[in-house]
C-alpha cells in the first residue's frame, strides 16, 4: 500500500507542483531571513531577491499560475517566459566560469545548459515554435526522456555533494538542500510532461494507423 502511494506521488504532476510551490516559498523566505541575520542593508537584500532569487520568484509565479484557469489557457506563453529566464541563467553561469573557474561552476553551467535544452525540447516540440524549429528532427530527439532525466539527477547529486563539502554555515546547508530538492522536482515535472506528450503522440499515431487500415479494408472490399 505504501509503495503504491509513493509511486502515485512520484508520478503525479499535480502533487509535485504543489510541493514545489511550498519549497519555493520556504526557500525565498529563508534565504532572505538569513540575509537579514547577516545585517545586510535593505538595498542589498532587495538586490539579492532580484538577482539571486529571480529564477525562484519566476518559478513560483509560474507554478501558481498553471494551477489557475488563466495559466492553463496561456500555458505555452508561460513556458516561453520560463524558458527565457532559464536561458538567461545559463548565460549567467557561463560568465561565472570566467570570474571563478572551478568544478562547482562547471557543474552549474552544465546543469543550466541541459535544463534549457530539456525544457525547450519537452515543452515546445508539439507547439508551432517546435515544428518551425524542427525539434522532432533535431539531435535532441535522439536522446531519450529518461536519459535527460537521469543525467540531470546525477549532476544535481554531484553538485550538492560539492556544495556541502565547501559550506561554512548551517544556513548554507539548508539553502543548498532546498535548492537541490527543487531542482530535482523540477526535472521530474519536465520528465512527466514529456512522458505525457510522448504517450499522446503514440495514441494519435495509432488512431491514424487504425483509420488508414479501415479505409484500406473498405477499398479492398469494394473492388
């Protein structure tokens, strides 16, 4: 019984999105409370929210909106906004390498680049944008959904270990753990959506094949 519930939770986009909303709220509040405890000025705290936590603020708004009727109606547009922010995050990671080259910055760049590719491929393949760009025929389609997922899970795990080794405070440990949990659930969310799209395409292709077979049978019978 417990195994079944765990599987249902892990494979439920609805539950995962609700958990991510809670995680993001806690992460944003905690990171700013730690900044206040560090006696940062109001300007520095505001700058921290805009710069460091901007991706989390956007993600929080995104996941709240997709739970509403308006968000579901403009789902594709919200995905474009989310994609742009992660793309900007990937560029920021690239510049970080030049400023402080190290194993941690390389992992951050690899994760951000892969998450941009994975998100874009998963959410835009069936849209007009994806068809115009030919995402189904691109090299991205040669990598299976599960391969993207497990590769990103591995990077998250390694990044967490590297970060925990170098931390100097309990606050940093909490933030790194929450960030890793969010990243893990986020790629799980992408994985489940891609699985849904793939299954939908398979069903559509099977229906078309059945209709074609029926037409051929009718044509053969009328001859």
